[in-house]
C-alpha cells in the first residue's frame, strides 16, 4: 500500500506527462507553444462543468472536453500560422494569459473564487489515460503522418515542395496538442477537486515545455522522464530546506548544459535496440 | 479622474518600456527570450529598495540596483546562454528560466516573502495641477525612464558599440567576418539588458512604494507584450508601446474591472501580432522563421 503522499506525487506525474506530451506533439512540427496551460484550463473547467452540472460520467466528460479543446486548438492554430518561431511562442503565451483572465471573469464558473464539486478519481484512472495517450502517440510515431510531421519540422518549404500540406499538418498538431492538454486539465480538476484560474497560468505552460525538453523532445517517452524529474527532484532536494528551489534551478541549468537534447533521444533507443539484437 | 488615470498609466508604462527594452536588446540581437529578465528586474528592485530604506539617495539606489542586475545578467550570459548558443531557441530560454528560479529563491531567503514598504515620507511630496495629482516619485520614474531611453538610443545609434550591436542583429555571420567580436557584444547586450531591468525594478518599487519577490513574472510577461506591440527592432517602439499598454491597463482597472486587465493587454498584443507582426514601429525582417 503506498501512502497518500506518494499517491499524490504519482497522480501529479501522470498529469504532467500529459501536459508534456501536449507540448511534444506541437513541438514535433517545429512549433513551440507557451500557452498549453490555457487549453488545460479550458479542459479542466469544461470537464468539471460536465460532471458536476450535467452529471456526465468522467470518461465521457473527458472525451467531450478533449474534442472541444482540439476544435479550439484548430481555431487558434489557424491565425497563429502567420507567425513562426519565437513570435508564435509569444502569441501562444498571450493566448494562455487571456484564457486565465477570462476564467477570472466568468462568475458562472466561480471566477476568482474557483470551482469545486468534482468527485475524486484514482491515480490508476489518471495513469490509464496517461499510458493510453502515450501508447497512441508512440503508434502515431510509426505512421506516415508522423513522417510528415517531422518533414514539416525539419524544413517547411521543402515539405511543401514534395506536396505535403504544411498548413494542415501544423494546425492538426496544434489541435492534437490542445486536446491532450484538455484531458490533462480534466484529470487535474478531478484529482485536486478544486480549480482556480491561477492554476493555469504561464508557469504551468512553461512547466510542460520544461518537462518535454528535459526528458528529450525527440522521443515521446522523454515526457515520462521529464515529468518524473520535475515532480520528484524538488522532493529529493527537501533536505536543503530554504535553498531547495535554488538547487533545483541550478540542476535544471546543469542538465540542459550536459544534455541539451534531453535525457532520452533517438540514439538512446537505437543503442538499446542494437544491444538487444547483439545479445 | 480620467487625467489622473492617464498620469498613473504613463508612469506604469514607463516601467514597462524599460523592461521591454531589456527583453528586446537580447531578443533583437540573439533572437531568444531571456526569461531571467523578470527576476533581474526583481533583484535590482530589492537592492535599490533596501538602499532607499536605509536612507541612501535615489541616484545611489538606482545605480546599485542597475549594477546588481547587470552583474547577474553577465553571469547568466556566460553560464546559461553562451554554451547553448547554437542549440534550438527553446533550450537557452529554459536555462535562463533555471536562473530565474535561483534568483527568486535568493530573494525570498534574503529579504523574505513579505512585501518591503517604503517609509511614508517618500509619498508625502505631491504636486497638483488642474486637479491632477502627481507624486514626486512618479516624476522621478518618468524622468529616469526618459533619460535612460535617451542614453540607450545614443549608445545604439551613435557609438561604435551600438553600430556593432546593430550589425550583429542584422546578420551575425557577416558582422563577424567583418571583425566584430560576437562573443564580446553578446555580453554587452546582456549587460545593457540587465542594467535596464535593474533600473526598472528600482523604479517600479518607487511607483508602488512596495516590493515583493514575486513582482517579476507579471511585469515580465507584460513587458514582452510591450516589446511585441512596439516592435522588437526599434527603441522608440517600446517608448510608444509602454505607455499604450500602461494606460490601457490602468483604464481597464478604473472603468472595466481589475479582472479584465490582462485580457485587454494580451488581446492588444495578439491583435498586433496578427495584423502587424513587426510591431507598431518595427521593420519586417527575415529572421522570423528562426527555428524553435
């Protein structure tokens, strides 16, 4: 039997993995989103509304919210396509802050006072979503579609020249990422049982990006490693008391300096694969 | 009432202008967001604030705040930026984020997480003209901002260093082949950026007459919006956009409710990104497709 405390960390990691995957999918087409907490927030409020006020079962509510967030992701993705690189990242940052601010004003959903009334879900339930989506993305990575994602990532112009619809691919990735972030939000709301707009600010968005990059932004399981580290590292550093966060920051910088491609990358896997074959 | 809000918005906007210039010095030249600027601003503010509280005159406090933030900026450049210069843009951005976590921890440990307050007599001097009150502190903030922006413009437009900075911003490889030391100038850009952030920190402390270790993030993100609205490549852009955003924010709080504030500010930013991505005064540039 694991303690409540460890169960909490376990659930937290599962949710953060989904957040990291939502960034990962978008990043795989060469776009950086600094606003995924916005989609997460929409997912959180939408799912909670559906379970609390419409009485929907949680799984159905999550699916509906995921579709809603993905649709919104498409809508946001289209105008954002005019922008590239860091400018797109800044626009998504603005989107995230606008969503947070919007929920502050939505008195119907509690406004600044937050929203509650959700029923608790288990860590196992959270992780079945996490693993399900992780496996789905890993299967997607074996498909032709993913090759198109990577082609757009590597060189958009060239991808267009060989007949790929770069626009559709980029908007599609945006929608997919938004949907995953929405699920992360719904699970977050039903794990903590209380949500407020401040839960879905810039710091949350950047945490997703950090988890994706730290774990390794070229392979989906990197999200698992990155999310695990981001949740557990501050726990392991508890003995440093007041200086815990400074040590955490220093370790982040150090890890990026030592392994800028993230802890896992494609060669880690091919090496493991080779060894297995040799044995 | 309206004029009063205008004056308050202008002062707030002046602070945004400085932080926005701090962001755009690094962004315009290197194409990355230095997320630690938000905390450099906070550290500079605390250093200046502590000196003001101990009775040092304003110029000393301002100088010390600038110097402290400038020194940290150089450390960040050497440790977090330079080794990752050829990595994708997101990597140095996250390493500067690591530094902002460190800086915030230093501030909470050193100064505590409760707000520091300026003694009352700082607020006592107020001038009145036509029903509008303006505090001596607000005048200091406005004057200091105008002087600092003027000095920066002079440096960038008229000196050798400024020419080299602009050359690097235009095309790093060509500039280097013409004998400009990119490493040295990157450090200069970070130093200038830190000095401005530090000054803004001291000034915002004087504007609000209080400071906490958490002022950084909120102002930092707003300053990014100001940078985008004004145009990254143009100093005067920030000088125009700072007051626009500052006034929009203060007016929203006064007439629309404080909760709407951020919605309006980032709404303006996204609108500008969509209809005029180079910013109000910026020029279109080719580097936009830079990879993340």
